[in-house]
C-alpha cells in the first residue's frame, strides 16, 4: 500500500503534532476508509481493530511517523553536508 504525497503535503503532515492527527479523520481518514478499509477486513484486522474508523487512525499515525522520520533524516543529511 502506497500513498503518494506532494512535498507540500509531506511538510504539512510532518509539521503536525501527534495529537493533531485527529483533524485528518474527515480528509485523509475518509479517503483511506473509502479506498481500502470498507472492503478489506483483513487490512482492518492487521491494524489491530475491527473498526475501519480506528484502522484509518492507525494508518494515519504510521504515515505521520514515517514522514516525520524521513524529514528528520533529510534534516540530518543537510546538517552533515553543511559541516
């Protein structure tokens, strides 16, 4: 499963705090539920739940973790290149 985000979307997501991710429930969350979760109970279960709403929150949180980690890696590379 791949989600392609623009650079602006990645930056916006990386700038969010983990507590702010609930604001994405009716945007990214709805898209994830409609695209993958309503018809895929196996994926929902893999998120540790039987509820597509909760599963979309799990997937958004994981996406956020990966984006913030990659932004941190990029910042680290830029800092070491400046040294």
